[in-house]
C-alpha cells in the first residue's frame, strides 16, 4: 500500500525532524535567556557604575574644603579640635603654641610625621594641597 508506506515515511520524518527541531529550539531558547540575563547584567553594571561615579564625584567636590577633609580624616580623634588620646595635644591655639606648632606648614609636618597614637597621612592619602587645606581649617577654626 503506497499510502501507508508514505505514511510510514512521513511518520519517520515527523519523528526525526521535530526531535532535531526541538533540540535546536531549546538551544535557541536558552541562548536567548542567557542573552537577556547578560544584557540585564550589563545594564545593571552600567547603572551601578554611574551611581558610583556620581557619588565619588560628589565626594571629590565636597572633599575640597578643609572642613570636609578634617571631618573625614581627623574628627574621630580630634572632635571639636580636641584630642581623645592625648589631652595635652589638642588642636587649639594654646596647645599648638605650647608644642611649637605655629603655621599650616607645621600642622602638615605633624600629619606627615605624627607623634604616638596618631596615624600617618602620607601624600597618597592626603596630597599637599589637601593637607594644607586641613591645616588652614584647623588654624582658623580651633582657637
Ligand atoms: C587615630 C587618632 C588620630 C587621628 C585620626 C588624627 N590624629 Fe592628630 N593626634 C593624635 C594624637 C594621639 C596626637 C598626639 C601625638 C603626640 O603625642 O605627639 C595628635 C596630635 C596632633 C597634632 C599636634 C597637636 C599638638 O597640640 O601638639 C596635630 C596638629 C594633629 N594631631 C593634627 C591632626 C590632623 C590634621 C589630622 C587629620 C588629618 C589628625 N591629627 C588625625 C591622634 C590622631
């Protein structure tokens, strides 16, 4: 019977073809899902770096004032120009004078080469310009 032979032939194709097609389709699908995930990740990463960039840009801008830098680096040990570790070495005029610290340059020297209990601020942490801004802030703020 030619009809049934053809049916058998078609059936064989039908069985083979969808199986292959199915396999391909699956690959395509999972590939597509991966692509979507990858794209989402890229978008998220871009958004995150944009956010990080705008935050750090704001920090740099704020960090330019001596006051902001002082709050960032010094306040924890010198709140209000005091000294939580050595009460005789506050940042107030009287103590500074008693310890022979007279100028912004002298304060920068302390930052570069501090006494016991104070951390060292090298050029990498505080470039000269920033160190000087802090020093000037200290001189004019704590009397
Ligand atoms: C971890 C705590 C700590 C931090 C942070 C710190 N200091 Fe000090 N600082 C001290 C201590 C302790 C001394 C006294 C050191 C000594 O015995 O000579 C001191 C002393 C000083 C003195 C000398 C004061 C005096 O009367 O002799 C100056 C000026 C000073 N610090 C400035 C700063 C500045 C500016 C910053 C921020 C950039 C800073 N310190 C951050 C702990 C700290």
